[in-house]
C-alpha cells in the first residue's frame, strides 16, 4: 500500500498478513502531490527489484486514481511536473510481469496514509 499526503510518502509492504517493509518520508523538493505519488511508486518498485522479487505476484494499492490508471497504461500521461517520474515508473513496471496497480479509497489505505504523515 502506498499513499502521500502533503508530499509525505508512505509505503507498507506485506507478504500475506505479515508486514515486511515500512517507509515514511517527507519529500524535500518543491514537488506536487502527483510527483510524490510517483516517487512512492518508484521507491517501492526499486525495493522489489533490489530484493529480487520482480517475478512474484505483486499488487500495489494506491489511493491515487491517476497513478493507478496511468502506471498501468489505461490513461495517458499528459503533462505536469510528474511526467519524468511517471516515465521512470512505466519503465520499471516493464520488469514486473505479474504486477498490478489498483486504486483504493484513502479510508482503505490507513497505514500508508499514517506513514506519509511522519
């Protein structure tokens, strides 16, 4: 699960019911919320790659409908400060044959939301 709030990034990775990785950070650059959403996605994708998990079934839940639809190619990346990070995400996603990015409401993303406030 991943979330951003006020450009804070929160990521919680689970294997079954066990939480195996947690990260909360503040984005220091003058980025937008959309930039922070993609920074979180790229961060967790690189974490999966570093841990040699590219071939595993991975479901990323995000409360950003834009990221869920753009990262999977259902919606075009048009313009904005986030375009460079979106391009990185789409390149990284090519390395994950069993990856899904799914939108969920913020209320269902409470742990990642709380981490984004750290």
